[in-house]
């Protein structure tokens, strides 16, 4: 795993927290993603991926994604998550690798 500059990471998270409530909600996360040049660097995508990878397994499970994005009450239906995983988990192994995450984030930014 790459070494993370926690001061830089903390600063980035503070910038993401638009309403300064100490939490990053789904909308704030998506807004920050629109800052293409800064966010789409491999380093920043890896920091985000590692933050979502609660068990440090090197991949994101459906449970980890739900935990991260539903933390602030941004509940999604089971159908949403099934569709999301089908779209992002391109190799169909039930987990999202860093490469799959990076491709999904780049596609999301390109569609904005």
C-alpha cells in the first residue's frame, strides 16, 4: 500500500465537507469529484478507495459501499445497489477492485 500524507488527506476531507458538519455525504463526495484534475490523480483516487475499504482487503464489498454512502442517511434501495455493483464490478467477482473503482470514477466524471 502507498504511504498516505494524512495532513493532506485531512485537508482534502475538510474541503469536501461543504456544510462543515464533520461528515462527508454522498452529494459532497460527488461535488468534489467534479474537480477533475485534482481528483482523478491516481493518488487521490487511491486515498478515496482506501478510505472506503474499511477492512483493508484491497477491494470494496457491497457492505463497505453501503456503509460509506448511507452513513448520513443517504439510503438507497437494494435494487440501486444491485445495479450499481453490476455496472461497476466488471469482472463479476462481487467486489470492486481499485482498477474497477478508478474506471467507474473516471466514467462518472466524464459524464458530468
